[in-house]
C-alpha cells in the first residue's frame, strides 16, 4: 500500500486516475459478449447449452436447467443450525428495512383536476448470482427480498456451477428470500436467457445482481430490452480518518474490502502522516494472516493508496470527487462530518460501524454504485422493482380553461393535431 502526500508532484495525477477508474470499457470483451447474446436470442436453449458446456465444462439438457424443489428442500439438511439462524436473521433485518421504503399510489385533486402516480411492481425480475472465487448468499438476500417486498410476481435466479450442483448456502438463501425459479446457468448466456427468453427460461423485465466483466458487459448491452440495476464494478472502500482513528480498525476494514477480488479498490484519506504510516504497516501485518491472502495482496499491491491531505476539508473534497461505493468516517465527530458527504454509495459512521456489518445484517441494501457512479446512482431499493405511472384526469371545465395554453404551445412546436385534439371536444 503506497502513501501519497499532497506535497508529492504526482499527487493530482494519481488522484485523477482514481476518479476516472470507472470510465474504462473493453471493446474486445463486448464483441465477444455480443456474439454470445445474439446466439442466445436466435437459438435459445441450444445456445445456452453450448456455452454452459464451453465455459463451465458442464453437459446440460434444457430440462436440467431448473433446480427441482426437492433439491432446494434438501439444502436445509446440508447447513448447520448456526448458519441457518444467521441467514434467517439477515433476511429478517433486510426485509424490515425495505418494508419502510414502500411507495403508495397517490392522487391529488385540485379544482376538478386529478393528478397522481400509480405504483405497480414489475412482473418478473432476474437475479444474477456470481460463482467463482467466493459464495455470496448475502447477494441473494439483498437482491431478492426487496423485489418480493415490492410485490414482484416472479423472481428468477441464475448462477453458474462447475459440477451442476448449486451450493446449499445459495439454495437456502434463495428459498428464504422467496425466489420462484432457480437455474444452474451462469455467465453471459444466463443474462441473454433472462433478457430474451428461451423455451425453458422465460424472459424477465429487469436483471439485477453483480458479476464479472463479461456479465457486466452483457447487462450493459441488453439494457433497453430489459431494465438493469446498475453496472457493478470492483468493490471499493474509502476511509476518511483523523489522528484519533485506530490503525488496526482502518487496516482491518480496508482488507475487508480488498479480499473480495483482485480488482477491489481501497483508499485511506487522512491529514495525518503518522496515521497513514501506521495503517500501511498494519495492513502488511494483517494481510499475512488472511485465508484469501493472494487475492487481497493483489488488490492492495495494485490499487491501495493512502492519500495524505493538507486539511480535513481537502479529505472530504477528495472523497466527494472519488464517490466511492463504501465511505467510512473514522473521525472525532462523525455525525458532523456526515454533513460534508455528498457522493457515496453508503456511509459508515463511527468506529463501531465496520462495513462488514452492512454487508450482512444491518438491513440497508449492500448493492451499491461503484466506479464513481455514486454521483448519480443510489443503493438498490424498492424503487428498482416498481414502475411509476402518471395519472391525469381533467373535467370538461378544466380542459376548456387550459385550451388556449395548449393551443399556443402546440403552435410553437408546429403540432396542429395536438391543438385539434382539444378543439374536437367542442369546448
């Protein structure tokens, strides 16, 4: 982990690179992804089978895509009571938090005119759950529970496997969350199946959930055919700390994010040179003890940076410019500091709020904007699973009252039929 002082001649250059981390796209990957998506759109199940065999080494028939109910039921016997209790506890807290986000249809009446919004859930949502380097039952809970609270009628889950078996943790999480259909299909072919539909995997209206760069590219390409939540990049954490922060806490939280994957980005921003040095030492010390040491070591070696600022105000200016997925405030007066935050996916306030607690059991959603997109994206919420349809109802008298204005505006835009559509009411 490198330390970069505000006095360093490359400080601004390095900081600018961090701010631009989300702007990179790989055109070669997109060409490859488009080819797979076109094949799935045209050939359906046959294309899905071909790519599952090619990428996962798994021979599947279309009728084997879907996980049977007995397999899900048996998964409960494969986990411990402690593990089941933890999943249930997390599910309960996530559900309670998201129930507070419910929106209601509303209508406002003024002088005979009725205006409002009709709130309706999406019909079908596809949830992508990644495989690979780690298991993420928490991803299942965070993506599915809000959909079910919102009233989505059909929730589909797709996840890759190497042997045809989905881990019991994921199946139990899916069952506790209310998933309606589980498919042992992952990768770009799963995104294509959920977007376009096949004979054995019906299409959805929206696809949510993280994945690797191929899955992210696929979601970007199918956007418009279906909706998506966001383009998920590598995990991120930015810690703002003053000289009262505990270096062990800072290091532990930075490594908590770094162990996700080799591309994870973690940053410390502080006006204290001494704290920066202590945190760097502590990161090296704690890193050696991690079970996922190789992954975290790559992340730390490639991207981890301790920025030493001239003032605390500069630290917050930098944090707002970086707009990190996770922002942690390890400062003397964290609630006062919270007022200075403008851009972050989630904020963790005070020394007893490590990001890990929000990853699992706090309740707020851990699906957050990355790559600087916290400037314009929000955390996953019930809003992502409903549509807002405007309601407009005029009386004859109110339509007559606004006719001159509509006619005038239609004339400005050269749209004669617009004006005549009102005049035809014989007002």
